[in-house]
């Protein structure tokens, strides 16, 4: 089986050889995240507001770059929008009436009220509405990695799974009603491609339906139509799913791809939603082939969810031994003695210039064996002894103990760059 993130024909790297299975299944991302210096918190910043350390930020940047490129190849246009909006915006979107319990209270500035946004949807709606749209522009796919805020009570916060500041991989497709099913299906394709690269295994697909009570928009016909679209897509794909009431968005039903953490608790990161509500609230339109205005459908989707929850899951799933393209340090250079230190430093420089995350484990940091153990989670360990230094080579060792052998420096950097790239579907 090919390990996610690796290309066929290249050296295979298995998981965390240094961690026993028992240790791996007991991994709590909060413990491991601090041990591996991925993230931390500070009471002065506040609970539910973790920060990423350089290693965690490197993993997040790799994910962001991958998802951005995946979306670009699938026809998305990326935008940037502010994390604040006027209270009226959320009254219009329906968040104020249906979702205000989860929103931070408004800030009063110059006689106006501003809210930290609870979702990116309203901003993207306004971007769609910024000019008249034609049927020729549809489906219009808009994506953004943007901040959103949730007023969680401090009692339920911990680590990266329940946070007050979320950096969401979000996207909205504005399309004609007859295109909606196809766009939902394409969104599921994107999600499945990303999961394969990240090494995420879905536990189940959940069709999340509305529950009772005033949290949901009251329009039974609208709900029936949007649920119908999602059911048709799931059935056409031959995808098994469970239905669950009370788990939908306030404006429409969702397909949630459920995953489980180390303690078997289920959570969702990836989602696709059909929304027939917000386009009406904002009076969105496009000009049809007959020159008449029509109302688009909105498909909300997140390929990998919020960066925080995704990171927590990846830390646990990989027990810190991330796929090579995600690893905070992808290659460590190990000169055997001081004599090879200079050659080692030069190799690190070449790796860094080629876009790799590489570092030197200097001989003054201990014996070769001790340094290999210190870097046991680094996918590629490049050893330079007297023989390799003389022949301008490095001996490549994989983190699972596998040996590639001596590779000329000339070829090594290019090869490493290939081994450390995600496969874009
Ligand atoms: Zn949305």
C-alpha cells in the first residue's frame, strides 16, 4: 500500500517506527503537540486561543499550499475578506436570528456595531453580488482560507479541537439549480483526494438534517428540495451514509464526512452543504440564456475544515510522523564528524534553496546514533561520512530504518524535492 503523500517508485516510508502501537493509539494531540513543539497556549492570550510554533506553522503552511493548488486546479478563484462585518450583515444572512448564541457580542464603534464573523459565507455572498452575473460565469467557485470566531464557553476548550479562533478552509459555489448536484459531487471528489494525501480515513458519511425548534429556517419545501439533491448525489456515487437529525446548518442540510480521534470520539472536518436560503436573503441573481434574472443555488463546502481541528487530527493519526510533504523538518543532514560539518552545512543550504525544510544535526550534539534517535520523526536522514564527503554523496536513511544508500549530491536535492511533494489529483 502506498503511504499518503508519496509517489510510486520512490522509497517508501512507513509510520512511526520509534513509537509502539500502544503509544501511537494513546496519542493525545495536546500532549504530543507540546512535546513536538507544534503549538502551545498562554493564559494571557486566553483559553481556546492556541498559537502555532514554527514546526506547527510549517505543517499548516504545507496544507494551505496544497489545498490552494488543489482548488485552483479545480476551477476555484481565491479571495480575501475581512474577519469583521457589520451587525446588519449577519441579520441579513440569518446568523443573528439562528446562530447568535455562538457569536461574540458586537463591538460598538462610531455608532455602528461590528461583529467578529461566525462564518465566511456572507462575505462571499457579497463578493458574488459585487456585479451582475451571467449564466456563462456559473458555476462560480470562490475559496478562502480565512478567520472566523466562535464564542465557546471556556469550560469546553482544550488543545486544538475546540477553539474560539478558527482558520477555515472555506469555499462557496454559486451555480444554476441544475448544476447543484454535479457541484456537490465534485466537492466530494476534492475531499476524497485531500483525505488520501493527508492520510485521513473517513469513519462514515453523515447526512445531517435539521432538528426541531427555532434554530432552523422554517421552510419545509426548501428543506425537502435541498435534502433531495444531497440524497441523489450520495446514491449516484454508491456512497453509504447515515441520516442524523439536528446536525444541519440553520440554512440547509449537509453531508459531513465523519472522522474519529484517538479516543474514538467522532468529529467532522469536511462538509458539503446545499443552501437555497441565503441566495434569496441577499436577492442574488444571474442573467439566464433568455436574458431573464434567475436565482443561483449556493453550495458551501470545506475540503479539510478548520486548520486547528485538522492539525489535531493529523498529529494523532500520524503520531507526529507526518507524511514527508507535511513534515516540519523533511530532511536532516548528519555529518559523522567535525571534518564533514562544512559539507553538511552546504547540503542543508542546497535543500533549503530547493524549497525543502532541512536542518543540520551538528556532530557536537552527540554521537551519530543519538542524533538519529533525536530526529527519528524526520522522513529523510542524510548521513555524510569521510567516504561520502570525498565522493560528493550522502547516504540516505529513511525514518523507518530503511536505507536508500549513497546518492550523489547532484541528484539528491531534486529527488528529495519529488519525494517531499504531495500528489495533486
Ligand atoms: Zn458557507
